[in-house]
C-alpha cells in the first residue's frame, strides 16, 4: 500500500517536515492569522492559504504530525453555550501534549506532560470561556486517528472535509464535570477574560 503522505507534493512535504516537531507545528499555526469563514479546508489548503480556524488548525496539525512521525490524532471538546473545540494530540515519553489553533489565548499548545487524556482536557477548563465570561467546557472525546479517512484524501482534497466534523459529532464523549459542579461554577474575572481575548479576531461588516 502506498504511503498516504505521497498525496502531498514534494514541496508540500518539505514544508511540513521542515516544522520538525509538535512545537514547530504550533509555531506555524500561531504565526498564521485566524480566519472566521465557515470553511473546512484540508491541510493542503491551509498550507497554501497560510491561515486557519480552530477545526482546520487541528486537522492541519494532525497531518503535519504524521509527516513528522506521529499518528494523526484528534481530540474533540464539547461545550455548553459556546462553540466546540478540536485539538491535535501527540504522545512523548508516555505523556500527552497538544497542538491547536484558537481565537482564544489559552486553548492552544500543551506540553507533553499529561498522563491521561482527561488530565490533558482538564487543563483547558479554566480558560475555556464564552463572551458572557462563563466557563463552558463540559466533555472530551475518545481520540480519533485520521488514518481511517485516508481513502477520502482528507490531507489533500480540494473539497471541504466536513465528513471529519460529522464523525466528531458521533463519537463517544466523556464528562469532565458533574451537573452539580456545573451549577456552582463562577464567571471568570475581567483580567482573565481580557487575557483570553488578547489578539482575538472579529468579523468585520464585510464578512
């Protein structure tokens, strides 16, 4: 069976492998502007456009991780009164880390120091907030290995990859907190909120 990475051009593969490691992939995503269009670009399109949103950033990171010797894994977060979030995950020395694109400061990179995926997911809880200052993260998914979608050319297709989103809707999610805990949550203070929206992209009147 041919290597799925060969669906990239040699030039594209050089760019992906030039990122070298998870932190190099995170740097690419941090340097790329966050866009707000309702799109589902493949990693090839993200590489060409040099911009991405949360979903596209995670899918791109999964492909870039694969190009650098890691499995292409995603983890999905579900939230209440807020948008969901997707991250790419990787493992080093038995511990989990994450690469992610976000319009909020704290929902991005995680060092590979977390022993379980639940432990990793909980690090996003305190700063996962909506515009009403509410902490909204509630559930995390089982990990998804995107190699299962190789026949659909998820890494290089010119078509939207919404099929990945639909799969994330259907997979099992685990609760992070109980309903009783959720009722007792406090809103974040203004200082934390302002830190979270530092550099946030907003839609303009023309968008």
